[in-house]
C-alpha cells in the first residue's frame, strides 16, 4: 500500500539525499582529522592542533549549513504539499 | 533560528509520527541528518579539547640529572635510569668506546619496554617485534609509528648528565 509521492516531495528527497551524502563525506574527513591530530598530539607535535581545530570547525559549520538547507527544503516541500492539497480540494 | 523548530504548521508530535509513509521517509532522513551534524559537533569539540590541552601543557623545561659515570657502563653495556620524571624509564647504551646514547625505554607502539640487542646492535621491543636503530632511534621494523624519544646527554668529565629530551619525528 505505497503512498503516492508528489513531484515536490521527490525533488526535496533528492536534494536531502545529496546533502546527506555530502555530510557523510565531510564526517569521514573530520574523523580522519581527529584521529591524525590525536596521534600527532600524543607524539608531542602540538603545532598541528590549531589548524586542525580550525578545519574541524569549518567542516562543522558546513555540516550545520547543510542541515539548515535540509530543513528549508523539507519546510518548502511541506508548504508546497499543503498548497497542492488545498487547491485540489473539491468545493462544496 | 526558525529552522531548528519543526518545519510544518502541525504540532511536533504529528510531524515526527506522521500517518503518511512519505512523511516518515522525510522524518528519518531529517533525524539522521541531525544525528550526523551532532556527531560532527562532537568531533569539533574533540579537536578543540586537543587544542586546549596543547595550549595548557606547553613543553616543560627539562631539568638536568646525573645519570652515572662513563666508566660505569662497559662497551656494549646498558644503564637503566628514569628521566625526566620517575615515571619515565630510559636506557643508556654504550655501543662503542666513545659513544653514549640514551632513549626512552617505552616503545612508541604500545609502551612495552625496549631492550638492547647487543649482537644485532639495535633496540628491540619484545611485544610486537618493533626494532629501533641505536644510532638515532629510528624505526627499523615493526608497528611503532615513530622513533624513540632521545635523551640529550652531556659529558662533564667522567659524568654523564641528561639535559633534555628530543621527541622523535613521525615516520
């Protein structure tokens, strides 16, 4: 009993999937960065900590931005759905 | 920050537990995205923690410490001591008549104690067969990721004095 998805929803889902893939990719980079920084720190190389923290912060901000993008797409798709269902309603 | 509130006009519980299948797919993706962003925040916090730790723990100034007199160590022999603190075991080696070298005794892999293999003239870690050069502490073989930290020695008359540490670079 599959429910029919509106074109707006489909586009929204595609955009969300794309954003999700990008976030996952950034997260892998951030994981590697944290591991490498920890290894360097334990080896006594403290000079890498600052650039690593800055890059990690930038990646987090990009991920946050993508999350806001996902939320906005979601909101717009819901609004579009609401308008479509209102216009398709049969007048009484 | 209106984006962080639920995006539709419905109450939040209706948003999260929708009766429509398509909405369910939406919610799971949104929640997963939120989870990933929180994970990203956690790793940023981890990096910031490392930064704070490295700023707070600046390299300590090493004190000088008498180890032993040069004649105490025979050629091909070793002398165990602790430097810079009592928790840091080190090994002094005299590979030939005029040469004295000292390294931290903790293997850089998993901190097992390394020992001097005189016949092969190298430092060996018995746990995972990591071998280090006696000349400069470099990794010769095995899993250790970096050379052994070297103790900087000075010879004052017959006395051998430790004056600092030189942590090995990444290989």
